């Protein structure tokens, strides 16, 4: 038998997604149902809160010696067997129902989580340990190795880390992302003088939606369509033939993104520059 990973039942993953959703709601200046859900199900001594501590111990402990890492894994799985599995199942069902009542479930689970792989391995290992059916040994070994690799990993060399705005924001907590949003506004205001309302909105949406490549791609394509239409309309008023020809070339390069295309900080910069062009054309 092989256990299949379920995002809907992975306590550690759901908690991380709720935290990120709270950050997104806060940046959008909306009330956050995720905050109430998190407090309701993960506060105090609920069974879900107890299982969450097992996941958190794995995520928060790295750079361990291999022998200690193996001890951690065996201890975590042993502790999980002491949890009331029936009650745990009931609480997860109610939790997911509340998430569905307040959010688009596909978008919610579409948010990217940095430690997805060890979280998934942890879920599969715990499910296997609490299952009466015999599980394929190779499956158990594979997931255990994934967790041990996470626990024993060394810090990545900073020189090898890609300096990408979009990738970096995915790692920030709520407070740091709010601060970074303000810093970015100042940075872009310096480079582009005073930001247009459209540019400020784009910047905010990029930070808010940074964990979902699908949401970001949809945002970029929506803005590209708006910009294309605006430049097309404004170019008709341009009397200079040379300028009109250049605008036609610009329009040829403003194309929607493909579904497989990954969003980077270059897309953000391009949108900011396009709106700068639109603003100049409005003044002609």
C-alpha cells in the first residue's frame, strides 16, 4: 500500500497557508477570515494544535547531525500515535469546510509554500504510522529520507542564491512584507518620480499574490491587456509619424504570458515602465 499526499488533510501545510492568507488579506486591507479560522482551530490544546507542533518541530530544526535527525523522526512518529485520530479527522473536516466557505479553495491551495516537500513527506509518514494496513517499506524510507535531508541540511551559500524580488518575497513573514512594500514604494517613487495609481496597485498586487504564480500570471495578463488597449487608443492621437512607428513596435512586444511562463521581477519592471509610457502619452 502507498499513502497519497492530501493537501486537505496536511495540518502543517494548512497552517502555513492560513498564515500566508492572513498576510495577503492584511495587505489588501480586507478583513481576514483566515485569522479567525487559525485562532479557532490552532489555539489552546486542540488535537490539531498538538499535531501542528509535530510539524513545526520538523520545520524549525535544521542542520542537525544525522543520528539526531533520525531520533527526531522516530520520536515525532511515536508521539503522533498518541493523538486521537478520530477527533483529528473531525477537526480537519470542519477546518476545511470553513476555508471553503470563505475562500476559493483552488486559489487557497494554489499558494506556494517554501517547505512543501518536507511537509508532504511528514504527512505521508504520519499517515503510514497510524494506518493499520501494511505500507510499502520503500515508500516509508523515501519519505523518512526527505525529512532527514531537511533536518540535516546546511545553509545555502548566499552567493548562490538568486537575487530575485519575487522569489525573495515568498519567504517573508507578514510584518517584513509590509515593511518591504513601503520600501519598494519609496524605491519606485525615486526611479519613476511619483507612482501612478495603476503602478501602486500593481506593486501591491505583486506582493500580495507573490505566493501564487497562477494569480500573478493572471494579474500580469490583465494589466497587459489594459496597457495594450490604452496605448492603441492614445497612439491614434499622435501626429508624429516616427513616434507612431515606435509605438507600433512597442505594441508588438506587449503580449500575454503563456501558461507555463514563470513570473519574475522583470515582469513587474516592464509593467511599471509601460504605465510610465502611458502617462507620458496622456500628456501629449
